[in-house]
C-alpha cells in the first residue's frame, strides 16, 4: 500500500476516533445536564420516530397549549411522549388530553398537570439507540472495544507508515528488506 494512502487512512481513523470520543462526551454531558428520554414507541412518528432522544424542559402547566409535545410520567413509572390536543381547566386542576401523532384517537384518560415532566424542546432521531445501548454495561463495553480497535489500527498504520515491520523494532527498507 502506498505511503500516502496509509497516511490518509491513519489520519481519517484518528479524526473518526476523536469525533467519536467528542460525540460520546457531548452525549454524556447533554444527558446529565438536561432531562432526556429515549422514545421507545412509534406513537409519535413521523414527527418523533422510534429511537429518538427527546429533551424536556419543565414549564408551568398554564404555558402548555394544544399542539405542544409533552413528556408525562405515569403512576406505574412509564414515561410517555405525546402531543396535547386539549387543555382543560377544571375545579380540581388543569388536565390535558393527549394523542400520539400516529394514533387514530386521543389517549383514553385525561392527564393531570402534576404528571407533566416537561415540554419537548429537542428531538434527535436515532440517537436513542445509542443512549439505550450505553445505558447497558454490554453496550458500553462494545463501544469502548470499538474505540480501542480503532486506536490499535492507528498504531499499526503508524508502524507501516514509518517503515517498521510487524516485528517490533525491525526497520525495513523501501523494498521490504532489513538493512
């Protein structure tokens, strides 16, 4: 393989490695500094597809209007992301009628304002798969293993680039022979 091609490949792998590390650090910061949730259902497709990550910001119940997408927490611990179709002010408080964009009918139960976690400010498709993977030990190990393999490939390409053979320390000439 020509030296220029080895250099280009090595530089590309180094850039990919740094972008992956920076992306993982950014994802970790975002997921710890903001309230983020992984969308695990398709009820909000196509606006928020399955596997998206949504960021929810706490707002006063009076600021939530029909058309807003909100995240709610149910008594069973389930987290749901749906669009508000109606806001109702009743004697016992503010309630919301919700509906998933892909659902034919609204949810069967009105949601009290106390169940609202926040209004969705950001939705990033596909990123939820990575967040879900990194939340499991096996997923974290897999990502770290891939980063390690990229780093090892970079080191191997550096050896090829400077003319070292796979045997440590043995320098080769341009024709592949030891001097």
